[in-house]
């Protein structure tokens, strides 16, 4: 059962989530690192999901135009019509299916076996280098409007890999999009839109658990964490999108490589903390 979380820990977790969810550096990996690199106990999956819901709200606010187009597109789909919004909704559905299946099949492994420093370190390093390769060799000629069903499926399969802590959901999907030739801001745009159905589903499931538990202390903590994460996430997404209009992913790659090497040194006892 989840334990009460220290107020300072809540603030740290919310800031970490908000500042890293949209950057290709792995928010889940950083969240798992908080208890590993401090005296705090693991905050539990419910708080993790709560801060993810906070960043989801930030996505909805920042991409409100895309969200409006998709809502209109969903209505057109229900009446058997098409259009740009309808196509985007279909692509998001296709991209969400792999992570839903993988999440259901690997739930226990994700919650226990994969939340350790060694896994986070190797995923941070390996997938960071892969992002660097994709950004170097990928063309910059395609936009979200050019997406196909096959592209959406590839991005969905990539997103499923983000269930491994340290991988970065945004990072691995941006990596796949860059390999497919999408422009950097467009890769980031669809990656962040992909978070909407995924985080919504996870938030609804955990919200139901909180309701059934009737533990209002944990529920209050989850709400506070979500609000703080939303505020910091809005700033992070605005800065990242502005950066990617004029530059590439190299700073994020360098950060991931340095962080991954540092974590490996800690995990294998080269450095003690």
C-alpha cells in the first residue's frame, strides 16, 4: 500500500516530472532516481502517475489548437467523415495500442523488476546515443500532416519501449520520428500529442484505485503533485519547442550520455554516494 509522501519530496517529484516529461531525458527514470539517490522511500506508482497527469494538462493547454482539431475530427469520425483532425485521431489510436498491450502484459515487471539504478543507467545512455544517431542521419522533410498508418504504428511500438525506466517516452518517440524523416518540432509535436491517450488511460485507472482505497491523504498528495507538475511542465514545453525550431537534440544527447555514465559508475560501485 502506498505510504504518505513527505511534502518536500512531493515538490521535488513534481518539479522533476514537469521539467523532464517533455524533454527527451526520461521523466520516469528521473522519478525513480529520486528515492534511489536520496533517503526518501519510493513514492509509488500512484504519485508517479499523478505528476504525469499534471503534465498531461500542460499538453492540453499548450496544444489547445491541435486538441480542438482532434475533438472536431473525432466527431467527424463518428459520422463517417474524414479530414485532417480525423486522420490525426486515427493515428493517435494506432500509436497507443502497442503501449496499452505492453503495459497490461508487463505491469508487474514494470512496477518492481525494472525500477532499479542499473536499468535506468543503461537505458539513459543507450537510448540517448540512439537519439543522437537519429537526429544526425534523419532527414527533416516531413510534417505530422504527412503521417501514414505505418508511421503511427512504428511510433507506437517505440513508445512501448518507454515502459523501461530511463528510456524516455518523448525521447524514444522523437527518435523514431527523426529516423522517419520528420522535422524536429513536428517530431516533438506528435510525441507530446501521443501522451494524451496514454497518460489519460493510466490516470483514470489510478484514479479509480484511489477512489476505491478511500485514502484521502494519498489522494490529496496526488492532486498537489499534479498541480505543481502542470505549472513546471508548461514552462518546459514552451522552452523545448522554441529550441527545436532553431537547433537539434545534441544538448539532450550530451546530458543523457553524461548522466548515464555517472549512473553506471554509481550502480557498479565505481563511485559511492
